[in-house]
C-alpha cells in the first residue's frame, strides 16, 4: 500500500487539505494564470503550433502533475527550450500549419510521457546524469540565442525559417526588403515596455511603497498588460489591414480527450528527440523543484518526479497539447505568491480552461509581434555568458564540453549540440579517470606510514616495489594500470616483489580484475611476485568470487607495514 | 632528437644488432612464415578477398611495424576478427569478387592506418579504454562463433551469405540440398587432422622425446601440412572436376605500391567501421605485446604502438592489402621460436615475398575447404565460454555489458554488437558511480575520529549534520549529492549546520561545483549553514579559482574534529 501510494503523492496531501491552504492556493493560481496565458500562446507559436495548443497544454497536464508530482509548488506547462526542441523535432517530419504537424507534436508528447514514466518506474532517473551542468548551461544559453534570433522575423513582419543560427540569420537577411513598418512599431513598443517592466518597474513600485513580493508579482503581469494594450491598439488602428500578423480566430472550447494517432514509423523517428526532450525537461524541472522545496524544508522524490512529468505529458498528448515540463519563472511566481500544495496547479488548470472557453475571442487581434517580444524578453534572461566564463576559469575540460554544446547547438542544431556535449563530457571524464594518480611509496623512517617517494623522505627497497593507486579500478584505467606496472618493473632489474597498496580502491570491476590477473601472470613469468595490501572489505568480498586470490602468487596483507615486514626487503641506502 | 627518435624505435635497436640476434631472428622468421602462409590465405578468404591479398598484407606491413613498433616480438598481419570486420564493412559498400570490393578493402586499411597514427600522435590511446575487458571478450567469442558458422558453407561446398548468425544459418539451411560430397570429405579430413594436431600431436611428440618448445613449434606447422596434403589429394583425384572449390590461379608477383582511390563518400561510409577495426585491433595487439614484453622485462609504449600499427595498415593499403594487426598465436610462436628484435618481422616479410613470387603456382589446387577448416580450428580456440561464466559470478553489471555484446554481435552484426556493449558499459559505469557511498558520521567518544553512525557507536548533535562522501564529485553524482542532502535535511527540523567531510573526494568538476553552490544557497534559504572539512590540497586549489569559497556561508575546516569543536553543537544523548 505504501509503495502504491508512493506513486500517487496526492494521497499524501489531499487528506490534510484545509481552508487556509485553499485560500493560499487559489490566490497563487490566479497570479500564475495571468502569467501563463501569454506564455502559453507565445511558446505554442515558438513550437510552430497554433496558439490554442499552448492553452490546451496548460490544462490537463497541470492536473496530472498535481496527482502524480511530488513538488508542492512546481508549475508545469509549455516552456521555451522544450518548445524549440519540439519545433526542431516535428519540423523534420511535417510542415508547419498542417494537420500532420499537430499530430506529430501530440505524438511527441505521448512518447516523451511514456519514456518519462518508464524511467520513473525502472528508477532510471540517473540517465539524466549524462547531462553535466556545463552541458545543460551551454545548451540553454545557445537555445535561448537561437530562440531569440528565430523570433526576430515576427518582430520584423517577414517570413523566414531555419533551425540553426546561420540559417535563421541568412533567412532574415534575405527578407530585409519586405519589412513591415507597423509590425516593427508594435514589436518595438512591446519589447521596450517589457524590458521596462522587467528592469525598472519593480524598483519604482517598491519606491512607491509596495512590498517587494507584491511588486515582484505585479511585474510578472507585464506580458498580460502588453497583450491587452497591443490587442487594443491593433483593434483601434486596424493593424491587420496594414499587414501586421495577428493571432486570428482561436477556436473556442476544449477538444475532447483523444489518443494521438500511433504511426509506428513516426514513433521511431521521434523516439530519439522525445528522449532528449524528456531528459532536458526533467533536469530543468527537478532543479527548480529542488530549489523551491529546500526553501521550505520539503522533499521532492526525483524518481516520482519522472512519473509526475510523464503523466503531465501523456495528459498533454490526450488533450491535443504538446510536450510540457516544469517552468522556472512560473514556479517561482507560484511559490512567491504563496502556493502551499499541488492544488494550486489544479486551480490554475481550471482558470486556464475557463479562459480557453470564454476569453479566446478577445485574442483574435493580438499581434504575433507581441508574443515574439514576450518570448525574446523571457529567453534572453536565460543567456548566461558569465557561466561560460566561470567554467573556463574553473576547468578547461568542462569548458570544452560546454563550448562543444554551444557551438553544436548554434551551428548544427539543438539535437546535435546536446549529443556533442554529452559525448565530449563522457570522453573527457573517461580521460580524466583513465590516468589515476599512482605513487611509488616508501616507509617514513621510524613509523608504520608509507608515503609517496617523490614528496617525502622515505626508506625503499631494491627488490620490493610498493605502488599506491588513488582511484577505484575499472575499465577506463585498468589498462593504464597494466602499462604503468610494466613500465615501473622494466626500470628495476633487481625487483622480486610488487606490492599494490589498495587503500584508495573502492571498487574493482571485471576489467580491472582481468588486468590484475594479467599483471600477476606477467610478473610471475618475469620472476616477480605480486602482493596486495590494505584491500577494503567489500572489494575483498568481491575478489573472493573470482579465482584471483588462488592464482595470486603473493599474499594479501592487512597493512602495507605488515607486507614489508614479511617480505624482508633489502633496504636501499636512504637518499642523502 | 629524443622525441623524434621515439617515433622510430628501429633507431633504438638497429645500432646494437649483432650476429647472435640475427641467427635467432632468422630461425623465428622461418617458423612464423610456415604458420603465416596458410593463415594469410585463409583470412583473406574470410574477408571475402582473393587469397593473394592475404599474402600482400603479410609483406610490407611487417616491415613498417619493424620500423615503427615497440614490441620486439609482435607478429603483425591478417587476423581473424579484423578480417570478419573487414568483410562486414566492405560488404556494405561493394559486392564480393568485384574490383570495387578490393578497392574498398585497401581504402579501409588506409583510413584505419591514418586513424591509428592520428591517435598515436595526439596520444588518444585512452579511447581504447571505452572497450572494457568483458566487452572485448564477449565480442571475440561471438565473432569467433560467427566466423566458424560462416565457414561451414565452404566445408559443405554450398554458396550462402549473411553477416548475422540467423542469416548464416538460414542461408546454409536453404542450401542443404546442394551439398558437395567430395568437398565434405576433404573438409572433414582437414578438420579432423587439424584437431588431432592441436589436441594430441604435441603430447605424442613430447612422449617421443622432443623438447616441449620444439613440439609446440612443429604443432604450429599443422596447417601447412594440411595444405600440402589436400593440394596433393586435389591434384591426384582431380577434385576440381568433382565440384570441389579450389583456390585457383593466384597471380604471381607483387603489385607495385599505389595509393588506394580516395573516394570521399566511401571514406565517410567506412570511417566508423575503420575506427572500430582500429580500436579492436589495437587493444588485442597491445595486450599480446604487453604479455610478451613483460616476460622478458622489456617495455612497449602504447602510444607508439598506435603509430606502429598505423604504419603497418598504411603499408597494407599501398601494397594492395587489407587491415592488419598483431596476431596472438603467431606472436607467441615468434616469441617461443626465439625472436629477439623486430628484424624477425622483416625476415618474415622477405620470406613471404619470396613465397608470393615463387610458390603461388603450387597453391592452384588448394581446396577452399582446407582453408575453412584452418579458420574454424583457429577461431574456435578464441571462444571462451568460461569467461562468460566467470564474469557472471563476479559482477552482474559487467555480465550485462558482455551479454549485450555477444547477443548484439551474433544477431545484429559485429558493429552493432560492439557499439551496444560499449554503450551499456558506459551507462552501467555511470550508474555505479552516480550513487556514491555517503555516510552520516559522528564522533567516536573520547577520540578525534568520526565514523559512520550506522556502523559505530558515536556521538552526534541535534543541530549539526556531518556527512562523508566516499567518491570524487563529478557530473554523474552531483545531482545525487543534492538529492541526498535535501533528503537528510528534510528529516531534521532542528538542523542549523551541515558539514560535508571531503576526505575521500579526489576531484570536484564544474557540475559538482555548481551543485555545491546550489546546496549552499538552498541550505542558506532554509536557515542552515554549509561547511566543508578535510578538503584535499589539489581540490582546494581548484575551488579557489571559483567564487564558491566566498559564497560559502560556513567555513572550511582542516579536520572534522576542528569543525565540530568550533560549531559547539548540542550533543544528542548517546544511544543506549
């Protein structure tokens, strides 16, 4: 029962739900709704989908997350990076504006949802560890630049496409002749207003006596104000007839739940992008959820978060939506507005549903340039060039992985970029651990301690070589161990014994075991005996499952001191 | 000069060359030649190439390795697994028996050689570490089974193709009606004779008074005896007219050196298989070379081995050959026969060249079934089912990677198999290290030691939590660290301080740094101070390059004892 209820976190909080939580959650839901409506429309446009799809993706998915998610304050829905990845993935199998494009987007949500749930049930969340911080950070910065560049066409009123920076810039450059002045005017006004709201308004409001948190929340309503003002302007000035692209008629009502058409070939094509979208969405979402939970000393359960986000995506798929995940800005707003439980998400879903049913006629005259401005302002805050500099200073290896991700994403596309970054960080990790620190050790005179002969004044023997390895032994470094031992032995013609000091070895995998067997055999053939010392308990337990300890020519000593005492080595003169 | 001469190991040994070494090397070369001739013909057939190509690949490559290689006794040339991989790779771009097939095989050797040399010059030999022992071992076993199955058609005298076990078995099953009895008879006789030689002859010879080493070498001449006997039989009984497939006329002479045709599209298609062939060949070759070198306390230099093998492959490419590497059996024979320097390889090359010039007319009547029998006997000794069992007992994780490699190779082909094995072993490694051992520690009463509270009777505090992490912190486990700390904090409402004990942390990468910053921020927001203790010198140096130490709310203590003394914790009652 406990295991079962673990899959339904709602059973944990719904029972204790009270009037005070209800009030807080309702207020938070109203504020998030105001923020979410323009975002939903804008990110749907970014994904190449009709605006109402963004609204659909902000209803059922929120309810599903409220039932299955463990974060009390995470706000799910369409987000910028996932929308860009959706546009890329779906753009490869269908043309924007067609029914096939819509179908592919919902199918993508379905595959992504199933992948997330599968990862959750099989506790495969660790796969997200493949995405290192520098890779994620570089990917988000590069995606934000791509997204902002891609929105320029809406601000200029030209039509251009492309999935990489050169394609986008080239496309816009080719259309500079057909810029629409009215569109530029409305876009520039929206952009200026939104930047003013973001950079100045909060300080002005605080100066006028508003509490900082309230000022913060009012600030988040900026996009809604921009939407309202530009709708009004478009309506009064009849901007539609001046060539300004408007959102147009949005179908009222909510589509009946339906499963996406399951085309097996399409599933195969979309599987890899769906997995990437799932992982990126999960990593981002968990990071926000973790941050907010710790502030209130609450807990989230990452494996259950996979199920929560998976359920949200399947809900998106059955309600004609597209892939969703937890959004950073809106979760912070939800938290700051005082949301106490996942019920805030359900209330948000209800208000979005009401808006979809009754407010959509008001959006007909909304200029697309306003949405583009909203997107640009939102995503440019994700560009973190400082992070690139910090990683450069901290570690060149991490920087290379980050640089590969940024360059790959900008110039070859989002999927290639992320795969390049992950591949390079794996290779670099393997490189780092493939050459572990190994020290030839000697006895510190008068003690039982053995230290690196290069750093300390120690006593060594001519016929016994003691080597300490400062790393667990596994496939990436097992051959290096073989090579290093071979090298050390080749330099010492009088050698009779080699003692491998294993105090820092936490694990020995099958590759390393075979290397040890090989080292033992080779040394034996060369007339040298291999011994081990200070082998940890769990490592020893595992070695006992193999024949290595029987084949080992020498002994396994509890301490390096004991080894040296038993081997009665011929002391070398202490270096002067 | 030293660096330069490092690239030409021949400069190191040719100067000291003397008459005694000459005598030893000449004897070894003769014995290796006897073994190499039937192998060259057989492996060329396995690669889908005319028999003379195997001879060409056993001349210049040996000379190139003698100049650039660091192993004194490694014998390079065509080997079974690489020949199979060649057949697979080239089979995808050309049809057997065509000029295009030949050209693609030499191009494959060229790409493989250039890849090896590039890896050697840039010291990228560590890439071979991606191939864990269980993956290699599983791959060789599965390849050997595939090769043996693929030769059955030659033993039965039927024509069938296929690159996977089901294809091969299905192909032969469909041809069972057209079995050629004479071919079966000659094949079965050759197979029986070769197995007799391998399993019995050595013991008989030793029983008859021969020294074991000499008996061993005579045994290796078994294939030549089989070749001679079956040629004679085919000639006398006119087996060719009875439908027995014979080798046919082999062009006499050695082709003039020429570069393979460089077709860019073809290069792109062959690049990935060429890289796999290079890595597999390198790993196998270095393992043999290392084993033999250590026996005589000599050294090989793995990065220079890449250059040596690369030179050998380029030599193969310019002399109409195909990919080569160091062979296990023939290197052992070379070593046992007393080879002292790389000159033995040059002498072997000269004898193979002479054989190519003068002996090939004798091979016209050689039945292909004899070569198939040679291959089967040679490769079945590579099948190591015991290794699979040992890995199963030792580690289930390693076993899964091995099983994936075996199944992938047998049922989906050699390239898919190796990629599946490598991929899975990386994922499993990440999984293993993504959940490092973390212990909450307390003070052993009356000492300055801090131990795991679950294993020792220790004193802890209500408001201070001390956690020790037993692993370097990097991207694979940084999020786990965040999750674990969040979990531990959520359980302890009275907490004011968290001390992270870093005695076992050898490195902190940029991902882990960011996680630490995040943990610091989150704890601060929750009213808890993060401290570090026992940070190693190199780790501290790196942390100083970041702003973490300035942002850190708490202190960095030299020892855990000092940390606890300073934090003046409220002692919890000692558990009874």
